[in-house]
C-alpha cells in the first residue's frame, strides 16, 4: 500500500510540476524503462523487467533475501520504513523527505502541491443573464430529427449476423481464485494414492443370543461350567463374559468390563499394522531364461561307457595322450597307471614311492613324455606305448642334451634316472625342495611349470626340458598359489591364488590382468582353446566364467553343484566344458564362444553324469576330455576312472 501510494503521489506531483511520470534517472546512464503502461506481472517469470532507450534489457537486481534476512534488515536498517521497490526497474528506492511529505499529504486526502489553493475565488466565465436572441440563426438540419438510414442498415446487418451465429456474445471472465481445493475434482469412488495400501480394520462380531438380557436356557452356564470357565486362562475362554438372565431390560446393570474392552479394541486398532500385499501374477515359465534344448546341442557325453579299475586308493589326477589312445592316472596308492582308452586295459603300472598329486601328458604329438608329481619331485616318464619310432625319438631327444660348461645356479636339481628307474620308464627326475602340487605343460611341449604351495616367493617354477634349465619367474609372493596354466596361443601365464587369477605377459614380464573370482577359495582352472575365456572352480560350489575381453569380473557364476568343485576342463574342439565335484557328479555344459565379439557366450548345462561313489566325503577329483571325441574321463575317490561317451 505504501509503495502504490508513493507511485500515485509521484505521478501526481510530477504532473502538477509539468514533468513526465518516468522515474528520476541517474546522469551517467539513462535506464528509463520503455515498456509503457503495462502490467509488470508479465515480467515476473523473466530475468529482466523491460528495455531501456537503447533497446537493451534492464535486468532485475539479484534478490536472494529470505524472510530471516528481511526481518534482520527491518530491525537494523533505520531507513527501512522509507524504502520502496520500483516496479519499473526492480530496484529499491529510498524516499527523500519531500517525497515522504507528499505521500503523507495524499494519505490525509490533501492535494499533492503545497502551493495549490483549493479556495480561490471563482471566475464567472459565462454571464448569468439569458440573451433574447441566439448567437446564430441558422435553421436546424433535417438529419437532426429524422432517423438515419445508414445507421438502420448497419444495425440490420448486425442483427442478421447475430441470428446466423457469426457474432458471438463475449463470455464474461470467470474470476478464478489463486488458491483452490486440491481434491475438488477427485472422483469420490476412486481409491486415492495415499489410501491404496490401506486395509480397513476388521469389524467386531455382532452380538449373539448369549449376550441377550434374557437368553435361551441352553446358553446359560451350569455350576460346573462356571467353575471351569473361571479356571481357564482369559485367552482360552470362548466367551469373555458369563451369560445372565434378567426379568426385564430395566434390571440390566452397567457392564463392568465396558471401558476395559473399549480400551483393548482401540489398542488393537492402533498397534496392529495392516497393509495390503500386492501380489504380482507372473507365469513361472517367464522367469526361466529361454535356452536351447539339450538335444539340439549334441554331441556331448551322456552315459557311462567304461570303468578303469586297478588303483588301491584315491585317484587324484589323470591325463590323456594327444592321440587319444592312452590314458594316465595317478593315485594315493603311490602308482601311476597307463590305460588303453578303448579297452580299459592297464598297459603299465609305475610305482613312484609316494602319493601322486598331478600328471600331465606332453601335448606335443611328436613327443611321448609324461610329467608326474610325486612328493618333492617331478618325474619325466617315457611310457613306451604305441609307436616305437615315436618313443624312441623321445629318448634320443633327451639323450642329445649337452651340459653347459659352467654350472648355473638353479632352484631345483635335474637328476638323470638310474638304470633301474630307466628300465621302469623314468628318464629325468627334477628334485624340488618342497612338495609339488601341480605340473602343467606349455602347448609346444618343451616348457612345463610346477607349483610348490609352501615355498615362499618361489611357489611357481618354470622348467625347460630340452635344456634342463629351471627358473622362478616371480620375486615375491602374491598369495598362496593354487594352480597355473599356460595360454594356448599367446605368451601369457595364468596364476590362480585363493581369490584372484593373475595373467602375466612372459615376454614383457609384467602383469596384464587381474581377474576377481568372487569366490572364497579357487580350486581349479581351465582356459578355452581360443584363449579368450577362462573358467574357475572353487571350494564354495561355484563355477565362474570369465570373458577376458569383456571384464575382469565374472561374466557368469554357475552354482549347479552342492559341494566343492575339484576340477574343471574344456574340450579342445567341441563347445563343451565340465566340472567335477565332491557331490559325486560331473556336470557337462555347452559353452559356445562366437566369433562375433558383440555376442556373449552361450552357457547351457546339458547333462549331469553320475557313477562315482562318495569315499571319505570326496567325490570326483579330476576330469579331462578326450582330445578328438566328445568323451569325458573322470577320476574319483572310489579308486576308479570312468569314461562317459
């Protein structure tokens, strides 16, 4: 009100003094607002309030005062009462004493100009005497007393337009208030959002005959029933009152438990949480991923074909020759047995004097050599099976070794076999200082690696058979090593510790990738023949599939087994992989890796193979695929090796 009175007073005073109603401008720059006499509310959503004489925007001053700042300004600023906001420029203007006096005069209903005298003597411009003769004597026009034909024609046209509906009457403006009822347009029958989950309270049971003041005789309690009712717990009673009979309604006394029951009812309503559970109708079939049928993914092993019997204890490891004709197995009974695959006939038994932890047949088809882990040594064995030229050439290759002139310091000792050992097939003994857990060959058949879990920073050793040279590739330990693998096509070396799989580049001698297994304890490792995918088995019943081009985290985690996984394996040619577990089963899965890098691998479990009996809570200890056929070998704790075809 104060600001509007000020603007009216300013306009009136300036009009009296002969000035325009524009605000007083600073001499430096003319910021007169040129928008004219329009409602300034039009500019309330814009950052400016108008335009100056040059056509540039007049921006609103930055006003970031909240209510607290305004209150503090009101308390502390002595000129707060005489400060108004100019709507044309948006700036705060401090009124001068003359302007304040002008506003006060207008509020009292006085004239704005101090010098204006409203009581000056009136000047009689016109004489009060009525003249006899008119000033002009011209006769009146005819059109002054005859109706106009032009106006009549215009009116008739308008009437015709209104009748035809060409001219619509103006609708009166509805005065819509700035506030309105938010739920005025709501459908009273529709369920509001805040009440959708509300469940109405259960209603009380209607009174029955037993609550009547004159109930039938069968509802009244006898003395025995009354005594039994009094001895019962209140929660066990069918009725919480004793039915009584009164002669008339006037004789019924007040119910003594009325307040108590009302209070308990209110407590039930207040304390009982009631919510409607939204149940989604989902077809269970829609939740199962659409996978191809197993019969469309054949061939894969489906049934047990042969059982290789002969070991006296747990069969811990097995390996198949590159030709697929021979099978080697190692057991806790201290022997290594060589079998013919097609007949399950034991061709040779080699006692090694200790439990055999790992065996690995050389993958080079031109070499007939098997690496055997027995206690603290790795034995290189020529089984002398199959082609005489082949195993004869292998002996010639080993005998062609020429020792270097200078003795080199190595972490192991290479010892040639004695005559007795040579007759049994042993050619070389690589003596380690600690127990050897695993041995694995490089794809070309010259290098092999061994794992010694309790050997500090020298847990992994890499050996070259042709030069009888060994070395430790790592300076310090990154954790307890579980197993190692050579990459099939590239100079990479995979080392699995309890929780991680590290991929090292042997040429650059650096860490390339670190795969996170997402399991508690890695037990086994296998790599796809193409080299881009890795599977890990773990003791917490998980099989994790890594796509090394995709991520360092698992692409898929399979939990098909109920107990610890002991071994995993890929087939060299078919899209198959298998896992053996302590639950006595081998699960064969279809694992198709596509050439298209944008298409993810397809993993489908196709068969659960059973046959091994649980012994000492151990089931299947090792699995291996046939190199050319879709056959699977499994070694079990029941001292047998089984072939599934």
